[in-house]
C-alpha cells in the first residue's frame, strides 16, 4: 500500500514530460500527460526511446525533477508513466503515483513486465512483454495484474512464444507492428490477427499524426 511514509521529497529521474494523445492499445486517442522515466536495462533491438538499437543513447537526457516541477507540466488528469522501464524505480515509482493520486490524477503505466512493485488496484497497467527478445522474463504476477497486453510484432514468432498466456488472458490483447520494420511487420501482424482473432490491431496513431 502507498502510505504517507513512502512520500518522497527527493527528485525523480525523468527523461521527458509531454502532453499528447495516447497512440497505442485500448486507450488510443485519449488525451494524456506522459512522464517518461529515465533508464531501462533491457536493450530491445527495436527500442525507440534510446535504450536499445534504434535511437542513439546520446539523445537521452536525464532530468532530476521534484514533484512540483513535474506537476506543473501535466495538462491532463490521465497520466501515463512510461520509459524506459518505470518499474526499475521501485519505491520512487510508488512515491510518484502517491503524489499523482494526491493531486487527483489517474495513472497508466507502460511496462515490459520484467520488474514488479505493488501498485494501487486502479492503476492501468499496459504490459508489453520483451521476454522473447531479451534475457528479461516477465514477472508472473504481471500477467495477472495487466489491464491490457500489447505485443510488438517483428517476426510473427512472438505469437507462439506467448500463446499460452494470451489464450488464458481475460484483458484486451493488441498486436502492434514494429515501426522500423514496416511495411513487412504490418503484413506479418495482419497474418497474426487472422491466427488469433481475439486480438486487435494497435498502430501507434501518434507517429502517423507526427505527434510525440
Ligand atoms: S523495454 Fe522498452 S524502453 Fe526498455 S529497451 Fe525495450 S523498448 Fe526500450
């Protein structure tokens, strides 16, 4: 549980804060404020935030911000904590959520699922597993906790890799073509959707619109 004692007056390590529409998954189209926390150890080959192979690491900026400095930049009551990998910040993540709740914000977290700390039940958890392309296994509790599952499709083998979890999932499942491999990854994703019709397509709407 989040308690007053866990509230931190320390600074949070933030790569960037921006306001835009959520472009992916079940909440696509929703006006949101994004807090991109700094850091991720996974090194996914298709990472577009600087922690893998696509965007150079020297593009990453680490800002050390107090909560009031974060709050003044938020233009939506729906706050998406993303990364990097938010869960590596553990108690700092819990503290950040606590502060957001105190300011009447609702919270979504985007995660690879490779790390875990307890969260309030109404935090929306977007699980995008990367176990198939890194050494980081999804924490079992995360499959239970996820509010939606978003699978990035590069080769199509991802569907088989996660099939047992996907078949038992009771939350929305999205298949999202890997951006840098388009149009081939879109073709593969459409084939995957035929094989797994309970899933839906996620297209990273913000990138088509030229938004952050
Ligand atoms: S988990 Fe996300 S932020 Fe981390 S390397 Fe992979 S794509 Fe990038």
